[in-house]
């Protein structure tokens, strides 16, 4: 697993290797946790890699290389820093992934932990067959410092080691470690050039926190009595230990007894244990070779002295002592030359030997090569090396391929259990791969479904107010609401009938589509609600469905924007800009959803009729205001002139007005054209209120009550959600919604809001 931490997590530019998706998944998790989801999306796009990686699938190193290189560019740090950060995070990631207990049991201190890494890699290779693990060797200096030798086929990977080792020391052994590179070189081993890095490791244990001593009264004798009591206890303990040692049958000097008492009192019996060795070995040669059927003893010249019975069975040449062991086997892990010096350099590593095909019997040459895995033990007194090993097998299938049986392996050898357990483990891995693939398929389907859902919601929100649409989606009935004050706008095209009679239908459709698209964009700029379009008629309302005090100002600015936008739409007959008429009126309305097959949010009341009359009695390229609309816009920064008294169908004589311009806002501001400054997050939220996707490309106008609009819209939907969840009674929710729909009346008939400016 720490193969992941060092070698598989990094890459070699010269040699192409593969690594498991677990590494790339960890790198993705690191980027998201440290730098955010957006950074990972950018990194993924620039590196041109997929979003998800399968744990047990081998991926090309090029993928990880791209991720690391692009990460360095995006976060603007060196590769060494990124790799060390990855090492620190990967240690935590492995613990969270279920390897915590396995790592904690490797050793009782940091030295033992590192010395057993190669053994852990060998075990993990049973499940991760494509692992290309590094090798580690620990060397102690006379000054107490530790040298860590790191060997890897992948060059440039050493900077990940300090991140992992320092994290291991802090977490497992409560100590601080500093590491620095002493030398960095390349050694030519049997398999080619191998990077060899020597780290100086300085370990300093953390000091335990001092306990705060309780303050005692100097006048009291409690402190003195406690000290006397502690001394008595210590004396009694020492006396008992001394008495026990005197009872031992073995005679000891007084000085040995004193040392034993001191050590005994410390409670560290394990540190005083001295094993007893027999004067001669009470094992027969035949019994030893049968008890350890897979073992080889060879001298400094690699000459074979003895071999186990079963290794002789599968490699018959070993029956003749005196042959060279490298004639029959080659070392495949660690990747070193087959010499006593190289073997002793990696004496703490597990060694894997592979038999030479030409040295096997003819009946076995077409089978997979025999591999042995075990431990090298140097016997100093006779200057020989003993290789205690077992067949390297991962499953029952491999056992059958070697034409072996469980009985060929010694009963005390755990390889028996590993083969049976790993058979089940491989089945679980295959099942896990299938589950991961299904999970990825579901994730992609869910992502596509979410995208389609957003498209559907966007279309729905363009037809109905958001909170009304949400109620309909939940199957709730939408009650009609009364709005005491709102502003309604109607517009149409001058001589539209004549244009239709002289043009092709497709020309009319293109003209209306161009005009309505521009008008729709303006609804997001000023946050007014588009009610409907019928032919060339365009209807907009301000203050509905969410009440807002500046409804008249918003609609007036929208009308000015309409007039400007209409100049960009050409008459198909004349080629000149089209002319529109606009009418505006302010008053109360009743709003609600009408129909079931194609429900629409409609407005009812005399205010709608009056606004329509203002449009029909208007003038080309003029914005016609009713008296009520004029009162709401008076003294609000608009240039308004009186048109005079006119006869209005169904209304009689009315004094109406013409809106000319906004005295304080520029054309770019009214049209929502982005300038140098950028709109704020609040303004973007306001533009999103109607669910219009165009809000991402426009500059939203800021009004004094913009925040009020956002709050009112949120409260309206929250009230409906609470009603659906049963938190309030229906009457309470309807009352709350009704209160939100009613706008405040002002004594002077004007809505008190400052004039809008572009943020």
C-alpha cells in the first residue's frame, strides 16, 4: 500500500509504467479538499483526463503526470511541494480507506516501520499484481542519526517520501522528524538504472505536557507527608524485588542484583530478556529439509550447500550440491544483482527468485516459471546465506498451473492460508470492480439526468413564476393572489398587419424572434415578469408575482430599453428599424394560474384593460403613461411631458403623459451592457430570480430595494415549502403569502425608492 504512497503516486518521464486508479482518486480528493471543486474541474479539463478512476484498474503514468504538472501550474507551486503535500495527504487517505490498522502493526518504532515496508508491498502484490514498488533500507549512524536508502525505478519521485515519513512519525509514534537529501544518484542494477536517494532522518520525540502541580498551603504538612509516603512505597517495592531475586537458584553478584532491581522496578521486562541458545542444534538434517521443504543454503561464492526436499522436486538440479544458485534462479525483487553484497544490503527485504526455464525438467518448461518468495538470513559463523521461502502463488488457479498441491507446502507455512484467503479476496476484487463500473455508469446517468432536469426547470420557470412552478411540480393547488399595486406594460409593432400581408411567414417569425429575444433579456436586467406574447403584443408586469416598491421605475426603465432594442430589429419590407408603441399603467390586479393542460400565470382586473388602452392609444416610438403611472414616476429622475387630454375607449377623457428618457442612467446601464466594472453576487442572484440563463451575460441594474426583492422571493418559496412539509397550517401559509403580495400604500401616491444605477 505504501507502494502507492511513493512509487505509484508519482511518475517517471523516461519509462512508462502503470498504476492503480486508487492513486489518481487520492490526487483528486487532495485537490478538492485543499483547493476546491472548481480547481479540480479546471485541472481535469486542462489535463484532459476523466473525472472518476476505478480502484483496481491500472492507468498509464502519463495521466498522473499530466495531473501533477497542471496542478503545479494552477496552484503556482513547485513540483517538489506538490509531491510532498501529496505524500502527507495520501497517508491520511490510506487510513480513511481502511488501511489504518495494517499500517499501525508494521513496527513499534519508525525504524521497524520502514524496514517492514517491503514485506507489506510483497503482501499487497497478491491483490495488486501490477505494483512496481520501491525498496527501502535503514542504516544507523554512530551519532544516532538514521539514514534511509530509497531505491526506485521511477526517477524524480523522492520528494514524496518526506511527506509520508513525517506524517507516519507524527501520527503513529508521536515524534517529529526532519528529512533532508544527502545524496541522489543512479545505480546500474540488473534491470538497468535505478534511482538511489539517501535521506538523513533526524527524529525528536515530542515532550509530554507537564501536569500542573496543585498549590498547597505552606502552613499545612500535607505536602511533606505525601513525600514521606511515596518514599515508603518505593522502599517497600525495592525490598520485595530484592527478596524475590535472592530466591533465584542462579548465583549473581551484588552488582548484578542491584542492576536487576533497578530494571525490574522500571517495569520494562522485555528490555532485560536474554534468550538461551543450545550448545548444539538438536535437529536432524533429514528432518530439517522435510520441515522446511523450500529452503536453499549457499555460501559467499553462491555455491549451493543444501536445499529443501520440495524445491529439489521442482528444480532437480539442486540435488547436486556445489552448483551456483544464480545458475538456477534470478532475483526479480528487489531488483539487485545476485551477489552476497547486494543481498546483504537488502537483508530486511523479502526476496523473490524466479527459476530459469532451461534448468527445469522438460515437462515443466511450458508452464509458468516457478517463483519463490521468502527471507534471506546471513549466518556469520559459517559465512553462508540461508533462503527460507515458499512458492509465490496468488490463487488456486496458479497452484494448479504449477502442478502443485496444498500438501506440497509445509503445514506451518502460512502460504497455505494465503492462497485460500486470496482466492476469496480476488473474487471480492472482481465484484468490487463490477460495482465501481456500475457506480460510474449511474453517476454519468445521474449527471445527464440532472442536466436535463435543469433544462426542464429553466423552460418551466420561463413560463411560470418560480415559486408557482414549484408548487405545481409538487401537485399543490395555487391560490389566486391580490396585488394592491403593480405596473403593467403592453407593446406592439406599428403597422404590423401591413408587414404581415407583404412578407413571407418565415420573415415574420424571424423578426418577432429577434425582437422578443432582446426584450426577454431586458426582463432579467430590470427583474420584471414577462406575462405573455400574443402576435406582436408583448406584456410585462412589475411587482408581480413578488411585490416590490420600485415596480413602476423598473417597468419604465424596461420600456426605455425596449425602445432602444427595437431600433436593432429591421422591417422586412423597408429595411428600416421597426417602430413600437408602449403603454404603461399602475394599479391593483388579481393574479393566478389558469388551465391544467397548458397552465399560464395570468393577470385580471381593470388595470390590465387600462394598460392595454394606453398601448392602443399610443404613438409610434413613444412610451404612453396613464395618470396613475405618472404619479408613481414623478420626481423619480425621469423626463416626462404631458400629452394632454385624450378620449380613451371605455374610460372617457384622460390626461396622459409621454415618458422621454431617464435623466440619470446611461443607455448602457438601461440595456444591461457590461462595462469595466463587474456586477456583484447580489445582482446576479437578482437576475436569476426569473430563471433566465441570459442573466450570466448581462449587467443587472441595481435598485434600492433589490435586496428586498430577493428576500421576498425566498420567503415566498419557503412558506410554500413549509406548507408542503406540514410545518404550518394551510391557513397560516396562505395568510403569509397574502401578506407578501400586498404592497405598501404611500400618502403621496409615489413609491419611495431611489433612482436605479448600474452596479
